C-alpha cells in the first residue's frame, strides 16, 4: 500500500464534492492494514484523484473536462474558470471509476443539471467488491435541515444496518473515527493467508513456465539436429535411394549386427590423437568439451549417403547440422569400421563345391572373360581355367559362322558381368572423380560398395 498519499492540497473540483487527499490520508491512518503487525495488503482506497489532462499533451481533453466541471470563479468575474496543478477530479465522477478509452471524461454527479450523462451498460460486479446499496432516505436533523456529508446518495449507508468502514464512510465518518483505533479489527479478512497463497502459486507458475521454455528449446534443438535422419526412411524405395540397401529391414538388420562393436568405436581425430593409448575406466567418465550431435544410426546413414549419392561434405553437414570437419572425421572412422566389420559378413570366398552348386548352367566351367588384347591364356591354363575373348574378323569381310556363335556365347555371359558392374556404379562415389582426401581409403570404399551389392537378388537364374 502506498503510504505517501495525502498532503492536504489536492481536492476534487466538482461542485459539492469534498473528496481530497487529506481524507485519503485519514483513511490510511485508520485502516487496519496500516498497523505494523499486519502484513501489507492491496485494499483499494474509497476513491482516487485524477489530474486534468496536460495543456501541451492533450489540450482538447483538458478543455472538455473544464466545460463539464463548469465552475465559476470566486470573484464572480466573467472569466472562465481554469484548473491548476492541484485541481483534481475524483473517481466518483467517472463511469469506470477512472478515465478510460470508452469513458475518458467525468460525467457523474457534476453538481449541475446542464450536462447530459451518456447511457452505458452496467459493469459486471467484481469479486470481493462492496455492493451498491439501494437509495435510503437519510434521517432528518433536529433543526429540520439535512446534514451535507458530501457523499453521493447511492453510497449512503444507514448506520444501524451496516457499520461504517473506511471504504463507505464519508467525510464526517472519517473525522469521527479518526481517534477510535482501538475499535478497529486487528487483521484484514484473510489478507495475509491469501497473499501467501498467491506468492506460492506465482512461484509454482514461474517454475512451470521455466520448465516449458526449457523443453521447448530442447525440442527445437532436437528437431534441428534430426532434421534429416533414419526417421525419414519410411519406405523401402527411400532406403534404397539414400543408402543403396534394398529395404528398411535390411538397413536395421545390418545396424543390429554392427551395434556390439559400435559401442567400442573411437572416432578418428587425426594421426596424433589416434596413436594415444586407450584408457580403461571402471565407469564411463563425463567427457569434456562439446556434446556429440550424431550417434550410431545417424552416422551410419551419413556414411551410406556419402557412398550411395556421392554428396559433398558441405551438403552432408547442412543436412545433419554439423560442420564439414565433423563429417570428415565420421567418414574416415566409418569407412575403416565397415571395411573391418561389414565386409567379412557380406563379401567372402565360399568353397568351390558351394560355388558349383549355385552357378547357372552357362557358368559351370571355370571361364575368364576378357576383351581382346589380354595375353593371359597360358597363365589361366596353369590354373585350369579357360579364356573367352570375342573373336575378331582379322581382315575378313564377314565373320565366320563359328565366330558368330562364340561371340553370342560370350555376350550372353558377359551381360551378367556388365549388370554387376552397373550395380557397383550405382554407388555414385565410384562413378565420379574421387577427392584426394579419400584416396587412402579407396580399397575400403570399393569393398564396402561390393559387399552392399551382395544384398540384392542374384543376377543370373539357374
């Protein structure tokens, strides 16, 4: 509560109204919340005083207020009365108890009859507010004249029906009760407990809002980090397009096979750091530095996209919201990891007996097909293999019948070789120029792509 109000200089300038800051000061001194033992409360004063609008800031509104007040100068001169710095209009003369956008001017109980009061709808009653009692006829004094207390008629309360309080008493009541502090209640109605409950609920609400803000930031960060990830591989067609693996089931199965060794994987950080000895801890310590943004399946997907689509590191960094340096470290680590763990699972030399059982009929004999110019027939004979080279015309105008037949046989077998090569070239990293930074890992890259090709159905039917 503001205990600095009231200096005895500012009065309501409406004719017949005696509200002033002196009365506010007396009400404050007689209010129970002014006692030292009572907690500070937010009780509303019986009225408020509002200054006139400024001459420079809003001259039109000031002239409107002056016309509505309609006061005359004390010297009965014809000069129009003007407000000064101490002139005030109390809240009793405003429809909304204060100047508002809808009702900015004083229009109630102005002390004269030549002002038209605009009709406005009744305001809804506020909780814990004092109800307006019906008009009650005041008792007559002994001398036959009514006692003018300066309080509007609708606020006049019979002294027997309802005890006077600092909110509903007039000027006379304030003067009469100024010295009877002993009769005042020792506490406001549950003001202390209600204020305590409000503080507790405010603290809870503040904590909840902070938690919501933290979760929203976390959710936004996760969305940015995972704007592209395994969650986008919803169909087998998308899995094949982005990774070169034929289905989502195969993608998840491969990752499941790699997962046991993946937990032991150390990301490559350069030659000087890789050579450092491995430390063994009883429990995983908290790592210093920034938290990794990608783990496990996201790094696996990034590596496969590099092989399948041949994307630049900048493109991959933008998709996964990481730097190009981090992309390079991930690729170097995963190329070595997949070459050591994935290739043995998918790329191996079975026994000759198993090969003979699964070969198509056209491949039952050991045959090596090559273009013209490969002089390796003698070397293959030592290994009991046959060399098939397409025959040439060698100056003849037309190829012989035997040459045509042999060419067809070679072509029928060679088509499967070309299909296998086409599958391998579907990994676009092998289709275009390889960056110099990946030259040292070219063998790992070819072995990984060839191993992934073995996940597709066989080319030749039996």
